[in-house]
C-alpha cells in the first residue's frame, strides 16, 4: 500500500480525536483533569477500558504469540477475570470511601509518607515502562511500514507519536480520555473482526470449516496441564493472571483513575465486573486472529519478518495486512485498529503519570490555586519527554515478543505494590515506615535471583507470571519483619 495513503488515514484519525478533545476540554481545571468531575457513565468507561486494557501490544503481539504458545494465553485471561472480581469487592469500596485522587494515598493513611512514596514510585516506573513498550510497538510499525520510505528517522516517529498524545490530553486529561477511549475501542474491535472475515475469504474457508480443520487444531490448544514446570501450566497461568489483574488494574493509578470517574461505588463495580467478562471473548478473538494469520502465512509461503537479524512475530500481522497486496481496505482497517489500540492505553498512561507525580510527590493540592494548573502542565510536558527517551532506548534492548517482555517487567515492578496493599488490608500492624524502601528493593532482587536460578534450584521448575505473587509475598514478609511490635492482626 502507498505510504502516503496510510499517513493520510493516520492524520484524519487524529483530527477526529482532536474534535473530541475540543468538545471535552472546555474546562481545564485540575479537578476535571484528575477526576472528570466524577460524572462519567459507567458503561462508557467500561467500553473504553477494553481498548486501554488491551493496547497495541495485544493487537499485534498476542496474535504473533500464537505459534509458540497456542491459545494458552486464555488461561491468563480467565485469571484476569478472577482478579477483577476481587477488585470490585475489595478495592473499589476502599478507594471511594477514602475519596482518593491517587490510589497510593491509601498507603500514606495506612503506613506513612515513605510507604506512600514507595508505592507511587513503583507505579511510576511500572507505567512508564509499560506505556513506553506499547508506544514503541506502534511507533515501530508506523516507522517500518510508512515513514522509513521517506527516510524519516525512528526518533522523529517517536517524538511525533508522543506529541500527538500530549496535544489532545494536556487540557482536560481523564475527561477527554474517557470519550476518546470509547472511539478507539470501537475501531480496534472492528479491525479484528474485519481482518478475520477478509482473510477467511482469501482462504476460501467458512468459519465452521476453519474450526474443524486439522491445521486450526494445531494452534488452538487452550489448557496445558501435563507439566507443572512448564510456564504455560494452567494453575500457574490462572494465578498469574489473577495477580496481574489485581496489580496492573486494581493497584494501578492508570486504570483506577478511570474507575474513580464513575458516579458511585456501585457504578464503578459494574464497570470492573463487566470489563472482566467482556475481555474473555475479546482476547479469544485476538488469539483466533493469530491462528488465521499463521494459517494464511503457511498457505501463501509468507515468513515471519526479520528485523536486525531476528524474527519478529509482532510484525506478522502488519506484514500480511500492509505488504501482501490484499487491498487498501484491509491495510486501512489494520492501521486504524493498531493506532486506536496503542493510543487508547498510552494517552491514559500519560495522564495517570501526571496525576500520580503531582499528587504523590509534589503534593499539588497544598499549592496556591494559581500555581496548581501551571505545575500540572509542566509535569505533563516532563513525562511526555521522558516517554520519548524511554521508547527510543527500547529500540536497542528489546529482542523478543513484546507482550512477553511487558508481562515479565510487570512481575518485578508491581510486586512491592501487591505486598504493601495486601499487608495493609490483611493486618492491623503498623510498620517502621523508613525501612519500606529497603524491603521493596530487596524483594525485587530476591525475586529476580530465584526466577533466574529456579531451574537448577527447584528441579527444573520455571516460573511463569505467578512470580508476581512470590514477589508480593517477599514484600509482605519483609513488612512483617519491620512491623512495630505493639501492632495486632486484623480480626
């Protein structure tokens, strides 16, 4: 497809986002930027969060993962749903009762200032790395298939990507994002369905023919139960998914900030539970798309793209959609879906990073009214620049499937949050607050070492994403060791 046509589609798409931003950003107060006036319809938030939860990583990385892991990712997705149930039951009522803007304010009330800053710090690191992962992926695709044709450096592609996000979020933040995410989710899901239909047509297969074919069966195994040492074992995946959902949604300012824009506890709970349910068939659709892509690639003799000497399964979807002569409709559909998926998560990440740093580290609410808005806007610019630097750095350090890299990083950076919140909720102990930083860092080091040497130390056992639970347990144990001796357990 013509790079000029694809670039035109991208520009028109962002013009549409700009129109939405114009109508939602007339009030650029900090209250609207951080909480959207707590007036968002729960069903709008829930639908928009589908795109934010999945992101551009899911859009092309999960389908690319199918060849090596089949449909085992569904075991993790079911675990996500269990985690969402716990979020709606435990965390949503807590946050609304405390009327927090940043969820890490809970740690300040429960333990003290150092715990508050420790929790917020690990969120900032986690979300910055994850948001950068996601934008790196979309920037790589746009650069590889479009802008490189004109000799545009990758670094310029990255700067342009982040600048666009900044332009439509800098005034009303989360209020704008609630509505832009809804549009972006619609584009993303439409692209998945349209791509499946188009490729089945080229394969001359009905849906029933595909589901009953031997070739499809080779890709579509869901449950893995034979070897507990295998990373794909169902129990490890289920537990890992549940803890990842608790950490990356329930203890994550990015996702919870949207939930906290709902009118009441009940509406926020509806949002979380319905989101968890919908993500099951949606993720299955992405895996199904992956199977169709590989079947098409096998039939047409299309290889997985090679970049810098290594295969990049993340690029199989764009390779088929953009470079195999399947027509402009598929290419445009793919591009809109990818851009929508990537930006629906990245824009809210930038807003939540701004919110957390402003509330948790700068204590923006203690400043004079005139200074608050100026300070928030400076922080917003600062994190935009930081995103650019981290994304560019990824170009030189990422060598495997991005969804795997993203989840691996999360198991380390979210572990201290799991330990802090669980210790606060499950005990009545007070702790020696000044030692919390040390506990968090040592927990990550211990988790890394155990994960690295697990095959030798544990008779061939390989940790999957349940390593996040272990990381949280190390933090929990460390907090118990630094407890004040006059504390009592919660009854």
